C-alpha cells in the first residue's frame, strides 16, 4: 500500500474534491485517489458509491464502451458509478486494500476493513475477473501485489502465470 510521499501531507496537494471523511488528490497509485482526512475506525462506512442500478444487458453495453465503474450485484442487475457526482469512483485498486465495497439495501458503501490512518490512501480490490487481466496492470505498491488488477480469488493463478512467464524468459 502506498501512502503519500513522506514529505507531503493532505493539505500540500491540490484538492480535487472533498467529503466528510475523504479528500481527493493526485495519487501515486494512479490518477486521482481518495485519502483519509482523519483516522477512520475499521467497519466505518467511509463513502457511498453512488450511481445507477442497471440491467445486465445495459451493463454489458456500457462495459463494451470501456466503462470501468460497474459493480456486479448478482445475476440480474449491476451498479454503474460512472456519474460526475460520484467522487468514490476515484478510489484506487489495491491487492492489499484497506476498504471493501458492500451492497446494503439499495446503497453501495465503501467500508473500512481495518483502522486507517489520516492521510492514508483509501483503496479496495476492484474484483476484476481473469478476462483480459493483462490489460489492467496494478501499481498499488502493496507487498503482495500480483501485478494485475484481479479479484483476490485469482491471485494464485496470476502468480503462477507470472512465474511461468519468468521461467520461459530465462530459458530463451
């Protein structure tokens, strides 16, 4: 997990957006990221991920248009957070995230998985499947980073593929 550079603090970075517990600034992981404005206790609802509940058919259409802000809600519907009023869409992926997404009733919340320090970048695992995973490199900086944005259930598969690719390169 990468925090802001040690010589910087949250107020040193240009502010992009701000919520009660989160402010959004340039991220060392990727583009814009969300940072804790204060210490956050494990289990806290950090920020609501807002957007539109859509059908699977509409989800497929939007995904084919490169929309990367869609959450699967099950067999019948998905949730699209690609709306301008959703700053939570700027939270970055991590292989060792400090938050997780949770569907509660009709709302999608980003919840703290553990205690989070003020200034720490807020991350969650995007849960991508293995389809075209090599097109989504991960730059989270976590000790156990697998190198690609995939769901934790695929980490071992990706690590095996990475080892195999390294062995093939060494043989040639």
